[in-house]
C-alpha cells in the first residue's frame, strides 16, 4: 500500500489550521507550489478529495477535515514516541517484566515494588516467580527483563549486580532444646535433622552445602517450593531448617511456633542479586533499582 508520508500529513494539518495556502506554506517552511503539489500527491495516495479548489479560494473538504483530525493524532503519537526515545537515559517507560525465585519473591517483592514506584513512575512492573535455572534462561532469552535471585549460581552471560549479602539462621520449634541462647557454632547442625526444599531450588543447594560444611548427614528433602511449608513442618516438630534472614519477618512472626538462632561468625550466607542481559539498553535503570534496594 502506498501510504502517505508524515510530511504530507503535516502539510494537510497546516492547511486546515490556517485555511490558506500561503499561510500554511509559510508555517510549514515550504513554498506554496511545493505545498500544493504534496497535497495533490496525498489525495492520490488516499484516493480522496481533501481540498475543494476553485478560482477564488481553496478550502478543505469534510473528508479533508476528518483526515487532518486523525493526522493530528498520528503526529501526536509520533511526538510521544520521540519523547520516550529521547529521554531513555533519564526515565523508564513501558512494562518491566521481573521474575524472582520462590525463596525471595514473597519477602522482597513488596520492597521492590515500592522502590520501583519511586524511581520508575512511568513504568509498569510485571512480577512472576521462577526457579533459578528457569529464571536465568527466561532473562537470557528475553521472556523476562530482570531477575531477582540468589547466588552462588551459574548466571551464564547475564550481568549480575549484588543487592545484599544475607545470613542463614537456624529455625526450630519454639520449645526445642536449642531454642534459647546466643549464636550457635555451625557444628551444631551435625546432630540435628535438617529439612531442605526439594532439589531444583538454589536454596536447597545452598543449605545442603552448609550441612556438608557442618558435617550434618541427617537431613530430609521436603517436596515443596515453599519456605512456608517447610517452616510449618518445623513447627510441627519434623526437624529444623535454615532460613534466610529476609524470610524471618513472615515465616517466624509471633504465633508461628518457630524460634530462631543465629550462627557464630562467619555465618553461612547467600547473596541476593539482580540479573539482566548485558545488551539490554535499560541496564542503567536496572542498576538504579539495585542501588535503591541496597
């Protein structure tokens, strides 16, 4: 299809606004014969009569007035498009798709949402949960823009920005023999039945590494994607577990039947990070979010 040019639409709008070829040509910074020729070409492309011409005057037809009205909308959208592109370094627009792993999402999504609302007022945050490997693949292939996850984990070629290092604590039933006291040595795990999330969660791998470091061999894997399920089993007396400190406000609030003990330094920990594609032109905005979360 032989579409009209944006310039031709601008000329028609100028003619309708000024209702005079000479003044329209002056406003459009073009000669009057060139303006007339471009408007005739526009009529040809649209197969419509836009201008009523006679010896005394030329005026837009009703169709010409309607086409000019719609042309203003098109040109206005184009102005908005240029404004968005021109302010790319200063403002973020559109939808940002973020995924987080299940052992982070329930605890940090509220904080992330509040931070994004402040620094990205013109953007919409779309949130989802994915396991670590799925998250890395989704970001790498463009299904997700930015990921919130825990390392150490193989993030491939993604850019990684550290948000915070958080410790693990030992969660146990509130009437457990070890429920009271100061920081525990890591070796205390060696004699305790430790509950772990099912394989496939990076927290499973992190906690398993801690258990091995402590010499613990008595551990059971719970087939659950939820730390809430794990802590409920702990409250029921099925064992103890390791919780990241970001989960404590939710999972060990009063009434849950859970007590926690910290570990002596150096305490086991994980690193919460934001990851995104190095080729994403919005990387500086994602780094701003990481700064805000820190």
